[in-house]
């Protein structure tokens, strides 16, 4: 299951009408998403359909339009992904969903900035610090993190500094970031 299939299933499940994409690159995901209103943001214009050529920091500072579903695939760093999810929550409609890409690297080498980077730390941070945002990571397409307002049982088995180390994350990812299979995703979010 590809990231846009996850996004489209959520759009169908909740009858979403508005979609924001952070980190559009060549528009591969953006063009596959089926939603009435679509907006995309990227600092590099590599896609002719780009709505806003700017960083996510600039976008969230200058615009406050609300969205039903937001996809984050921007700068693949821990700090930026956490910041993007946090800012996305501010402009997320009630019952909305955030999907973040690259949240389940399968090797330490995959955590390089031009691959998954350290985006996988955003679900860890939310699982360990925030009680009112549910976190799951679908085990597909490099890991698709799902963030929704709701109840989170804070993960307290170690410190954040230990949990963010790749070896700890890889060994404990099932419980640490609530990894679910594609079949489980389809069962939970069936239309």
C-alpha cells in the first residue's frame, strides 16, 4: 500500500474535503490524492502544480487555512518533522488526520537525510510526550505515521534520548510507535 492509498482511504473514510501536502517534490503523491481542495508546499519548484514555493516554516507562519488531512514529507529531520506535525495540528480540522512519511526506516543506513532521515523520531516524541494525540505507524512505504486527536498512553519504558537511538527504536518499534500492518490499517479505517 502506497502513501497516497493510505491518504485516499482516510479521505473516503471520513469524507474529507481539504488536503495539504508539505514536501511535494515532483508531485508523485499529490497527483494521486483524490480530494476536492488540494494545496501543496515545497521550497523547490520541481512540480508544475506547486501551490506555494516556500518552506513549511514560512507557510505555517503566513497561512492559517484549515485542512481535513495533512501529509508531511518535507525536510527529513527530527526537529523539522516534529515542528511540522505540531504546526499541522493547529490547522487541522476537528476529526482530521496527519500522515507523515518515512517513519519506519528498516536499517540505520536508511536514516540518512536523502532517504528516510530522522523523521521516525516524530512518532516517538509524540508517543512519549503528548497525551491527546493518538499515534500509529503503518508498516508500508517506509512507514506512514498517522496522528489523530485522541487518547495516547504515554510510552514510559525509557527516556526519549534512549528511545530515539536507532537500535532501541528498531528493537521496540512495535510498541514504541504502535506499528500496525496494512491489513490492520484497512480493518480500522475501512470505508
